[in-house]
C-alpha cells in the first residue's frame, strides 16, 4: 500500500567509472508525502511546522518561490511539460528545510493514477551546484523486467565534472515500503557515472520524527558539505572540469535561472 506520508531513511550513493574510479555512500533521510497530506504530517510533531521549526515545510521552497500550494504548482508544471496530472495522487520525495537550511539536489514528484499502486510518471526537480538553478524533467515510465524505466538526453549542467552530452537512464523499484532509484549517465553504451537512492519507508510516528532530527540535524548543510568534499576529491584526482554552457532556459518568475524539460 502506498503511504500518505512516511520518513524515507537509507543511503544515497555515487559511483564514477571514468576517467577514474570514485565512489561514496552517505546515510540520509527524505520526506515522502502525498501533497494533499502535508498539513496532517506537520500536525504530528511540535518540532515540525510551516513557520520556523527544526523541520519546516514551505510551499515556496519547491518548484518556484511563490506561496501557491505545492500540489497546484506541481500539477501545473507537469501540465506544462506534457503530463496530465489533473486526476490521481501526487507524492513528493525530497528534503524539507531543517534548522532553517535547505538544499535539494533532487526532488521527485510521483503520479499515481486512481487505484494504482505504482506510479505511471514522475517529475524530477533538479538543482545544480554552485549555480543554484532549477531544471525539470518529465519522466514517463515503462515496465521492463519488473521495474520502471525511462531514458532521455541530459539537458541541464549539474556537476562541473560531467559533460552535458550524456544520456540519462532511470530505473525505479518502488515496492513499498522499499524504494530504490538508480540514475545512470551513459555515453553511447558506456556508463560513465551512476547514482542512486536505497530507502525504506518508516511510519511517521512522533518518536521517529524526533529521531531523524537528532540523528541528521541540519541535513541541508550536510548535503552541501558532502557535495563540495567530493568535488575537492575529484579535483585532486585530476578529473576534467566542464564549463557551464550558459545556454537554454530563461529567467524564472523569481529571478532564478530555470529550465523546463523540453
């Protein structure tokens, strides 16, 4: 059964195959939440809220900086990118603001048609470092060997250590309470880089909601620190740096550089 909300705890991992071998694995937690149920989740714990709390949810932290309800913004963005999400459930998987800090390299919004127990599509909201731009990829899944997969060209400069001329291959294994996601960057038939999430959905009871705050603290700071730590290691290994192309997309309503998935 698909939970309305949960604490997704597990690990994020990265593996670079070329031009050097480089890998790491970090523990993390993410929020899984039906976009119609954010208020219900926040009411479960005094340390979670819409105003400043150890964990804070703000609609303006996602998609764009407008204070419109996130459910409306996500469904509208999906429609702009050719996904019909007017009906069905939409659940998000991402970091929420902790101790006032937020940085989400990736937020995923999954669409479940009425009565379905697996998503038929997703919207990937990607942020890059250090430019803090956003990009959206519409993902239309197909079934393959019991998993859901999708491929598309890379259109957004994410890491200075990877070129733009790659193709993304996503593999989703969502059999709740387990969720595994793998993203491979391929150049032709070669995989040059892969990253993934390996998560378990835990019931969002108050003791567990307290435990993730105590265990992980300001996770946005940890995320940024990890990104720069690994960038320094790649630079020390002599991995080539690719300049930002500064092409495609336009200025968003909030003044950020934004890109859609077309």
